[in-house]
């Protein structure tokens, strides 16, 4: 129905998806009772849905989550884990751009911190927020390496400072050097009162102060993270151990 010249015009106007969908709808005999206006508006809605789906897929890929299928709906809500469906639905639907409150997720190793952080982060992506996930050791290494190139270093600091939601996992599980701590201070200072950060850690603020190399910077970093933060304590259940035991019950399991 449309000529190559028409498609050139659609590309210039950036409405190729609308035009392609409109053409499909017109050529479908099932739509013969619909008016051109109805078909056009349906094509617009479908193109917007496709654009949103592509945007969400791109945000999810760029966030670099280690658990791509983490889901709020699949969380274990047993007693003692400090979470419930109502509270988690609030996190899933949260507007991170309008609330700069941080979130601290703590539990011993295997408690499900990473899964929960990824589930919240993926939900944020589905709400079209820009999310960045990083393990603390990887983040510290990236910051130190980037210092060899002033422009790359500043670009990394800007990205971490400006992303809608920053997730730092395994926070201070191992120590970081003064250069990485200095960059972390700058990032958190830039984000304070503007953008939220989720911290997942085996330890709490009291330990963080002793683990950071500079006491003055440590006080400031911990203050920025912990003050007025929402806190989730997942308790002492070893979810990783339980999952491994459940896997062993699967008929297809072998070792």
C-alpha cells in the first residue's frame, strides 16, 4: 500500500512502526468494519507499546543484573524474613525519581540479598527508570582503573551519580582502598537528596565505619547512606542452602 517514497517520509518523521502496524491492520480483513481513524489510533497504541517494551529491554540489559529473572512475585515471604507482599509491591511500583530515600538490605551470606536487590531493580526498569547494578569489589576496581583516564573517570562518576537508582551489592564484604573510598564519597555526595541508592550487605553501618580506610570519609559515607534510609533485614535463613537442597530433590539432578 505504501511506496518506498512513503517509507522514506515515515523514517524522516520516525513513525515507521506506526506506518507498518497501520498497513498490517488495513490489510487484515477482520478489521473491515473499523474506521480508518480507529485503525490509525490502534496502530499508534501498538507502536507505543512496542517502543516501551524495547525501552524496558534496553534498560534491563544496561543495568547488568546478575539475576535476570528475579521477581517480586517469586520472593519467599516466610515469617522472619522482614518482607511481605504489600511492602514489596510498594517497592515494585515505587517512583524512584521522586524519592531519594536509600534502601539498606542486610542478611548473612545466602540470605537472598542479591535476588531481592535484582527483583526491585528489574521492577524499576519496568517502570522505565535507569538502574545501575554493581558489586562493590567490581565497582571499586572500575573506579581505580578509570583513574588512568581523566575523561573516562569523570564519565563513570557522572554515570553513577546520575542514574535513577544505583544498586551496590556485597557492600564492604571486602575492603576498598582510599582512592575507591574517595570516589564512593563523591558519588554518594552527588546523589544525596537527589537520587536513591540500594545497598545490599552482610554487615551494617557500625561495621562500615571501621572497614573504610579514612574515618572522616567513613563517617560521611555512612551518614549519607544510613540516615532516613528504609531498612530490610532478611533474617538468618540461608536461602542458597535451601535452594541447593531443593535442587537435589529434582529427578534430573546429578553430580
